């Protein structure tokens, strides 16, 4: 089990002080650990299950997080200098190599390297320019400073990933368009669901569960499309929407319902990996706003 930072150990300093870049990086690792450690995620890896994945398990994600510890502070530091997208991509490619070396070639955190790398760079830029660092300002910074470059790069990049292949096959937006737009799904879907349940229960784990199901219900998840096509996406979204309509995590039988949905996803080999990536983003943004 990795050494997971507690809130006390990652506190940015004295009240009123801006957080350090190391603090931002530790928040990312904490958020990603919370995401993978969350139980009852349909079709996804968690401590007690491989979900719909035969090639990875919980320990794969832990090894990956250990390998990525230095990447997030480093890309936040790079962001201080208002870099071009290419400079951020160079750091991301090196981080991906370290991830693959740690996991034996398994892609555990490619989405996080991209999404949260950009948000770390935005955090570094905002801190260096003495601007307020919040969920909204970090997302806006990504869109304003690198959004155009992300979209231009998307047009020129060969379809070498499931996400890109699916985006071109089905015309879905995909992770790159989500990032270029400033993570609207995380801001408009994930965070409100998280905030509402956290306010109602005071339980961050319940809030994260609700946020995940909210994202699955509404996002055009490229992993669901890759594994199940439009029918698989529709099935996954309907299952999540029904879960929420029945009360979500506030229902007395929510755990049984979530387990049944997980079994249905695994039976169809469906995995909402895009929504899981956005949950990691949501948890990080919640940390920035001091909500977790």
C-alpha cells in the first residue's frame, strides 16, 4: 500500500498562503488514489475486483501512482513559465513511459497524465501569476492557454488510442475535446453531484460514488463506445440514470443496486474508463475548492 497523503500532511502552509507546487502534485496523487480505491464502480478496477479488465488490478494502479509522483509537481512547475503545449506533451510522454515501465506495459493512467497534467500546469501558471487557484480558474486556464493547441493537435494526430479511434468512428467528443473546452463535464456534472452528496452526508466516499454514476449517465464515454459500441454506451448510461433516479447513494439499497450494475457491466465487458478519468478530475477540482 503506498504512503497516501492525509489532508494534514499536504496542507499548503499558513492560512492565506498560496499552495506550493508540491502540494498541488500531492493533491493529484491523493485524488487518483481515492478514485481507484473507491469500491462499487461498475466494470472498473477497485481493491476487491478487476472489474471488466483481465490485464490489470488494484496493485497495477498503485505501482503506476508511485511512478507518477514526480510528474505532477514537475508539470506544475513547467506551467509557471507559460509553456507551449509541446513542452507539456514532452513531460507527459516521459511520464507515460514511466507508467508503462512500472505496470509492465499496462495503460492505467494515460488519461490522468493528460487531464491532470494540464490542470497541474494551469495551477502552476495561476500561482506564478498571483491569480486565485480554484476549480473554475484552473479549467478556464487550460481552455484559454492550451485549448486551441489541443484541438489542432487532435486533427494531426494518428488514431493510435481507443479514445481517438472511437472519436473518429462515432463522432464523439473524447477526452481531448473535453480538456480543450475546460473540462465542462467535470464542472457541470461531476462537481455538482459531489457537492450535493457531500453536503447531505458529509461522506466524501459517498459523494465520489454519486459523482461517478452522474458522469456515466451523461458523458459520451469513449471506453463504453470502444467496448460496446453505441448499444453499450446506451446501456451503461441507462443503468447509471436508473440508479440515480432511484435515489443514488441516498437510497437504502444503493450498495445492492451498484453491485448488480457492476455485475451487468462485467457480463458485457463494459468499462466506463472515460467517466473514471473524469472522476479523478472531479476529485482534484473538489480538492482545489476545499470541498473534499
